[in-house]
């Protein structure tokens, strides 16, 4: 068994304005990091285009129509102050969804032990009818719904350690009793959601806000003592990870103090629960991370652990 890596060059066609933190340089940094010789055994796969039906698992047709209509024939269009699209953006976003769905299929079929989807734009801020925070479609939530509705699973956990709360994933899974969405995130910080009292319609949301300057020791207590025991008790059959690396101390968009090694620890801890309850089945998808060196190093250790645990 091995780890699959899903990506596609269309991620480079989603071009954001000069100086925008969510740029093509992020994809290049990740790909360069994963080109090192120690990653030679990765099962490298093309992220396919998602069918519209996959997107409709979480987003209404009128929203998908609106996103498609917003794509310019040339130049750039702003969907909000942070979220921009160009002619290549729709393909990139659909391949992000498609990569996550293909990863779910491959992991559940036993073709690979686990998978990492290295695509952009990210997805965890996209609400049912709102593109925001650099995101168009809810990749992780859509992947969870595919696992439930296409493959017939009964329990899927979506775990989000991006420094920004995954308001979109929370919105898309708020009324989904078959999913547990658990998130740690800095508060206060964009988008302002993710309070402890936000627990979903079925007590299926677990938010763990962290104060600015929180470091690795506090992170390990939050995940090790609160979040992951709840995930264990939920007994998921699949774990989906929204892997944002902007809680790193070097990241320019937030103020947490995690180290590269903290992401390795957290990946191992997530895999421990997946091994115990989900036959080791993990699908991870790239979210944030805006210091290029920290992003590259953190993705590398994250995938190192996935490969080690999937071997």
C-alpha cells in the first residue's frame, strides 16, 4: 500500500492579483517540496474534473450557475474582496473537487492506503451559496458526502487544522448527522465563525478556538485531550482532513506559533484515530498556508507521515 498524490497543472491557471497571498507560487512550492527523492514512491495521479453532480452534493444549482457565469473570458473578476476568478479558475476548482472525490474512491477501494490532494483554490470557506476566503467549492464537505451517499458509509469525520475556521465546511455539514466536523482555529480571526457553542443541528460540530500566540503544547492538548477523543468516540469509517498550514509561526496571515514538527505530530495523532476506527483511511486536502517556505516544509512532513503510516 502507498499514498496517492492528486494534482493537476490547472492549479497554475487560477491566477490571483499581484500580491495576493493565495497565488500560483503556493502550488509550485508544494510540488517542489514533493519532488524530493524521498517522495519517489508516491502514487502520483491526475486530479480529474468533477462532474457537476458532485458539486451539487453540497451546493445548489443556482450557486453553481452563478459561479460559472462569473468566470470572465479574459482578465479577472472579483467575487468578494478576497476571492478572484480568471478564465482558468473554474477548471482548477472543479479539479480540486474531482481530486478529493477520486481520492475517496481510491482509498475506499483499497487501491491506496491514504491520499493527499494538492490543488488550489482551497475550499473550506465556501458556503452553500457564497464564495469567500479564496474558496469556490467545499472540497472536503463534497468528498465527505460522496463517501456517504455514493459509497454508503454511515460515519465520516472531517478534521480541519487550518488557522482560519472552516465556516464553509461547517455550513455545508451543519445538518449532516452522519458527519462530525471538528476544527481548531485562531480566534479572533477571519472569518469570525467557529465559536464553541456552534455545535450543529445534531451535535455534529466541534469547534476549538485558540487564542493568538497559541503554540504547539496548547495545540497538542486541544487535539489530544478534546478533539481526537471525540473523533474516536464518533468511530468514523473515513477521516477527511482539511490541511491548512497557516497556523505555522512563520505565516503572515495569522498569529499562532505552531512549528513544522507540530504538523507531523498532529498528522500522526489523526492517523492513530484513523487506524483505530477507520481502517487507516485518510484523505487530506490542501487548504491554507501562505509563507512559502513554511508551507513547503509543513506539507512535506505531513505527507512523510501519511507515507509512513500507509506503508
